[in-house]
């Protein structure tokens, strides 16, 4: 991890990522602390994306999508893990031949889940020079009940948008089944207190506000059918190829989003990607830019990305998607902290990416495993994957003739793995390590490990005794 910018004004909390790419050895969901140290990771799933901590029925869960990625879409399912990192719920779309897409998995206050679906079908694309039955990727979203997995609401892009409205221009797509034309590309869904939905379409350059009862379009921001006057001189509706549009304040009409401004070298509409805070006046149909957020290196990210307004300070946390970094800003746009988890000069090639990045204090990990320890060359290393309560480690040793362990040394936990230097090893036959909580009280022990050096010394003494003449 590289921290080119840091500040004590950044919020404490855990960072939730799902790194992938050719340079990522162990892909999968990952939690880091605010300093960038590993807290938890797992490689037991297929491709994983969109790791977050969400609330369901008053409890915190780790949530993410896992499955197979096909191009820029996914076919998989959605996982909910409890504080012990065990899967307690797996959600899937409702309907035959529908697969969970990677772009959105949001749990609502009503105990429902919002998910996205990419579905290959045929549509009339003669306006774009294709056939009457061209192959396309249609986009859906569903709201499903988490407990029962029953469908509550479904919306389909092709019922409301024409392929001719797209900003995508892939000249080879649409002719054969294996290369459908992705005319809409839904990548976020949010639901407000009025029961309506806000969705982002990357390939339409639009945010669409949808009636939660009828599915009809209430308004469109951006794109060909933009319904708003931009009172910021064009700065509010010039977003493009964007991701992760969410309500920050429904009452004030404030929306956050990640504005990529690029989808490859042939689809570039700005010099750098940015986070945006917009405000819409629905009655007067006006939109204005409140603030934009730009990375230290003016990153231009051709895909992925997320933006989050942190609840405690109002700071803005941005994951730069295709670029291996995340940043935290004050509300006024001042860059406070930035962390790179991959080489910046390789960003263009996507060697290490994370679809989204989130930050939250609301996670307590209580793994059912014990701390792991290992001895090597006079050192004993200890770690405990996923445990968040550990503030220190206490090394304990037991002599060859002893019945009890006794404390030898204590280390403050500062990183994922800490290492004790073993002294006077010949005095101990075995070791263990105790995890200490915030009050420096023991709350868990590792398994015991034999002291190899002590065993070797005992063996040497035995050999000498046997070899001595009577």
C-alpha cells in the first residue's frame, strides 16, 4: 500500500474492496483498516465484487456478488455473511434463465434487495443499421424480499428506452448471439422513501427516476431525453459513462455519482474522472453542480468506480474503479487521504482493480476460528483473519515439566500479522498466543505449537546420554 496523501481529518473505519486483475494473486472480498492493513480476506469464492457492509433487520452483514464475469456483466448470485464470515443467505433473481449481475446488490430499509440483471434477447435495431432481430443485452432490475426471495418489483430497460438513444457505438455487436449489443448498461439502483427508484445507465449517460408502482419514467437527467435545465452552465448534466448514482438527501434533492467520463480511448469526454454531488429541483426541473472530487493524479478511469458520503463527517469516499486507488475528501472537495493498492503507471491496463470501494465503522468480525501461529527461525508469527476486536497479542510459554502456561511477552497489534522474537527457547516446550481486547483482557487463544528448538535440544541431550559409556 502506498499513501501519497494522509490526514487525521479522514474518518476511522474499515475499507471494503474486492481486488481482481492479472497482478492480484489472491482475488476475493477484502477488508482493510484505515491505515491499509489487511483485516480479512477470502479466496473461497469465484469472482467477487461489490463488497460492502449493510444492515438487515438491525444486524450488520457483509454483502457481495460472486459468480462468473462475462465481459462487463456477470452471471452469479448474492451473498450475505454474518459476523463469523459464514454465509447465512444467498439471493438469486426471480425468473427462468435470469442470473444475478455484478453491478448492484443493495439492501433497503424495508428488508428487500435491489439487484441488476443482464439478459440477452432480440430487438429491432434497424435505426442503428442492424437487423430487425438484432442480438442485444437488455437490462433489468428487481426488488426481491430477502427473507422469502419473492419478487416485489421488476423493470426492464427495453420497455422504456430505444436502442437508438444509446451512446455506445460498438460496430461489431448485435449480429451474432455471442456478441450482443449492450445499449443500456444499468450499473446502480437506489430506492427512496417515496417508493420510487433511481437508476444509472452508463451507455445512455442518464439517471432515470422511476415510479415504484407503475414502472413509468418520472424524469430523466442527462442523455438524449434530458428533462432538466442545467443552471451550472452545463456542469451538472455533462456526466458520461458514469456509475453508482445514489440519493444523499432525498428531501434536498442531492445525488452522488461517480463520473467516469471515459469508456475506452474512443469514448472519452473529459480529462479526468470525478465524483459529483448534484442537486435537482424536480418541481422547476433544474439541476446544478454542488461539488466535484478529483484524485491526486487526476485519474481517468475507463470503467467501474463508486462514491460514498460518509455519515459521521460528511466526508466523501471514492473508489476509482479501474484505477487501483481510493480517496477521501472533505465535503468542499479538498483531498484528505489517498491510498494506492496497485502501481499507478499500470492503471490503464487494469492490472489491479476493484469495482467499488466503501468505508464503514459498522463492522465487528468474530471468526469462529482460533488465531493462527507459526514458528520459524526463532520467530513466532500470529494473525487472526477477520478478527476486529484484537488490540494486542500475549505470548505464553509452557516448560517441559509445567502444567500451566505463563506470559512471556506482549505486542500491540498494528498490522495483520505480528511477530515475536523468541528468547530462551530452551526453557519452553510449547507456545500459544492470547488475543487481547480493548481492555487488554484475554478473550481467545491460539492452538498450541511445539517448540522445535526445545525438542531438538532434548533430543541432543538424549543422544549424548545414550552415547556415554557406562
